[in-house]
C-alpha cells in the first residue's frame, strides 16, 4: 500500500487545560497551600508567612504566601517558571544555598495557585537583581476556542518595591519576628530577596474548621525533633507563620507547631529497619519507664527482604480510657478535661511519612489510615491500636528509597511492591508494640519457667483475668474509698466482699458462654455460609456444564473443530467443579451444624484430609508435610480433629512463609499413644518459633503475634480439645524441628 509524504502534525493543548490540571492534580485548598510552602522550602526560605486578608468568603478576600527564599531572576521566570512540567528540578535536585533535597520535581506545583484564587499575582526578586511581577487571571484560560499559547501572561520587571531594602517584605517579617530578636541583632534579613504569591478572589470560604485543619496539617510538614538515637540529619531551619485578620479567626494567628500532646505518649517505639529487614527497635512505656528491645528480621508476607529500602520510625500511642488520660490533665496542653485531651490525641493522630525531612502528603492526616489500623482493630479490638490512638513519624529518603514515588496529584505514593513492603514491615513493627502493650496491661500470670512452653486455659485467675469490657465490672475503686474513710467498718467491708464475689461469679459465667461462642460459633457460621453459597453455585455450574456437553454433541457433525473445543472446555470445567466439590466436602466437618456422633476413625486419615485443605498454600510456599507415628484408632467427631489440625497447620504455614527465601520449610505431624493411655498429636514446624516473651500469651483469646491476626485460632483449637476430650493444647519445647511444636493431648473418647 502506497502513502503520500505529509508534513508532521503536532498536539496543541487548549487553554482550558490549565484550569483542568489545577482541579485534577491538586485535590483541595489545603494541599494547594502546602505546595506553595514546599516551593518556598525549595527556594531555601527559612520563614514562610501565610497572610489571610478578609472577607474570607468565596469570590472575595485574598491569601498571600510570603517567603525569604532566594527569589527568581527574570530569566528563571521566563525559562523555568513559565515552562509547564519543566525538568529543571530533575537536573538540580538540591537547593542552591542550603543543599536541601528539593520537594517539587514534576514542574506542576504552580497549578496550586489556580486552585486557591481566581487571580494570581507574584512578586519575586533575587538579591541585587530587578523585581519581577506576574499577574494571571485564570478565567482567561476558560475561553473555549483559545489555545494555551494564545493566552498572554502579564509580566514586568523593574526597580524593587516589595523586596526593596527595608520595603514591605522586611516590614512584615519584622512584625512576625520582632519578639524573637534583640534590638542589637544586626543579622536580620534586610528584605532584599524572596517571593510573595497573592491569591485574589478566593475559591472557598475559610472558616474556623478549615483554618484549624490547615494549621494542623502544616504542623506536620516538618517532623518534631526526632530522638537522638535515630540519627536523623539535622532538620533545616524552616518556620511557618499564619496571620489572620481581626475577628473570630484571629486566635489562629501564630507560628505553626506540633501539639504538646505528641510529646507525652503512653507507649513509644523508636528504631530502624535496614534494607534487609533487620530491625533494631526500642519500646518504652510511660509513666512506668519500662523498656524492651527488639532485634529481629521483619519481613513482609512474601518472606523476602523488603523492597522499600531502609526506614527510621518513631511510633507514639495512647490508651484512650479516662483513667489512662487523667494524668495528662496535669500537663499544659490547653485541655480543660479528659474529653478535650482525648480530642487532642485524635486530631493529631496518623502516621506521617517524611522524605528528606519534609512531609509526603497526605500521610499523617487523621482520616488517612494508610496502614489499615482501624480494619485490624475491628477484627481484634482487644489487642490492636485504632488509627486515632497512634501518631507516627516515618523517615525515608529519595536516594535510599527510590521505589517510593509520589502520585502526580501529590496525594500519596504510587501503588507498588515497594509501597506494599513499606506497609508490611511497619505493621510487623507495630505488631511488636501491640503485643508488648498487651502484656503490660494484662494481669501478671503465675510464675512459670520462661524456657518452657505454655498450655491453653492456664492464665492468671480471678478478677484480674478480665480484658476489654469486663475490666469495668469491679468494685476496686469503691473498696479503696471505703478502706480510706471507713477502715473500721467491718460490716461494710463484708458487704463489699459479698457484692464483688457475686459480680465475679456472674462475669465468669458470661465469659464462659461468650468464650464458647467466640471460639466455636465464629468459624462454624463462616463455613456454613461458604458451603451454602458454594454448593448453590456448584449446582448452577453443573447445569451449565450439562448444557455445554449437549451443545458439543449437537455440533459434532456440522463443525468438528468447534465440537472438539467445546468438549475440551467441558472436561476442564468439570474437573474444576469436582475439585470444588471435594474442597467443600473436606471443610464440611467444620460447619456450625450440630456435631456428629463420635465414631471410630483412623487418626492419620483425618489428619491427611485436614492437611489437604491447605494443599494450595503448602505448594505455593514450598512446604513439605510429613505425617508419622502410630496410626491410632480413636473415637471422635472427625470435625473436631480436623478443626484442631487445620488451625495448627495454618499457623505453621504463616510463620514458615516469613522465612527468608531458600530456607527449609517443613511441618511434621506425629501421633502416639502414651503409657497412660492418652493420645498425643504433635504438630511441629521449622519456622521461627514462638518468641520467649509471648509464650504465656498465645492462648489468650484475641492475642495474636501476626500483624493482621485475629487471635482466635489457638483459642478455638484449645477449646475443642479441652471441652470435648478433657485434653490439653500445649506449646512444648524443645520439639523435633527448630520452630514451634504444639501438642494436642486427648484423654476422653480415645478408644
């Protein structure tokens, strides 16, 4: 085919592209102002003043963003600022005076001005040069038929006025800084360089709530002074001041700073995780001053070294119960009561990400739960933190973490394996803090050999064994008052003792009932739903397969090739249907329906069937499973044995998956009859084992050392063994393999 040679064609953007980009790339006014502050930071400013001029209503008023940075020369304005998506910052990634790692790299931050006001007026000057003035009316770009290169930009240069020595810029900054400088200080900035961006005709109303959110957001642009042990580079000298007009919003005038509440966490996790996943962390609890070190490899779910690169972290958390917050009323937080203390913590919550000392948006916003704390807490409210009780500071760098890249609209990081791994290792680290906090809040258990294992159902007894809602069913506070005021009133003391005993007995009965339902009903109900919906789907699939087979037969004579393809599809789909049917048959014993009658069964056959449910995961992680020992015949409900084995093998699979790539992964299940006539089932693995400090916690309902664990698996298994077979579920050490070994001991119905 012949073609004629034609002149090249070019893309030509319409003028309205400017307003479209401003609205799409900058999500809200808070982000827009943050972008302008970041521009000032890149220009080596040490102070930014954000000045609001009333009336602060849509279509009126203005916002001025002043900085004392190096300003722009005329050639920079023409050659860089007016060039959209300029590569200037890619060529110059460090600021010219202080060597700061620049925050703007895409050349699109100027669109933030269009988001804030209808008109943008800029005055800028480099020291010793002329002052450049630019004025842009963004409505000019709304013309339907105009092209971008047809809209002129008003700009001029001349003798300095705004940034003249001792001019308006100097006057404004002196007003802000006057209380911080002595009259003899001759090192003050003379006002001869910098930039001011005036945004006229506001795009939104600015009220108390929006200004408060802005100020709180800006307060987290730079991190609070990091702990010395993190060895974070010195933070640049950079301050932000907000000036509000006289009136009800004037109370927000002042320097932006972090809330004092952030300095007084109940628990703190500080440390580093290197590029290989090696964590060196320190946990601290206040006011007790207790500490505990964590030195371990924290791998994401895939079991390989994290791709995100090295990170440093400072995680601060609070208990939000009134009793825990009462002490904070003695600190000058500006809070009048516990409710206000709790609010201060909540509005300053969130985990903030800092790259080269400056915040990545929107990390740190109280409503941006990027680590999924709230979802984890829904699954396990006893142990997990919610997002509103955590304030975290995570430090990365552009050079050390190149895979963590911003989205174009400046809100979050691009979804990538590196970002997933960052979240994975952080949740591993926070999980360590959650487990330690759980231990500190839990009543002290009976003294045990720390090197030995633990057994289901042997936690500390009595009133102190309560967690969550049951902690409030206590007369301890009333007892303290009575002992103080009426120490000799024996009758009153006896009445309190009797009342407490009645409460204890009632709570214990409720706990027993809830425990049974939480351990047994939850899994059973879930399996019921899966079986019901799954088998209904299989019925429909079977019907379609029959129709497909008939269609293949009817087409056999007229289209042999089509009939062959249909026949192959029928065979393949039928095989998948059979696999699903077999899977449903395997999990059916775990349903919530009435338990079957115990019957004689070969133990190895039941174990093999239960293990086969995990067949896919075992293959995916390269795990070898061996079932050994005496194949004992026992009298039991096969669903009970399957439920226990499923939970134990499932735990082993998870922990084996966290081993480094190439490590041997094995599970050994051994059965034996003891001289006392009992039956033991040991499940061992070659994983990392159970950490010494949590061995007495693992059987607590809702305790889990997995980052997203619910904490019901071992509790369910232990309940089945204890309630139906008068047995025990124990962690034993040492075992035949290097990891954890759990022993199921059956004493009843063992044939």
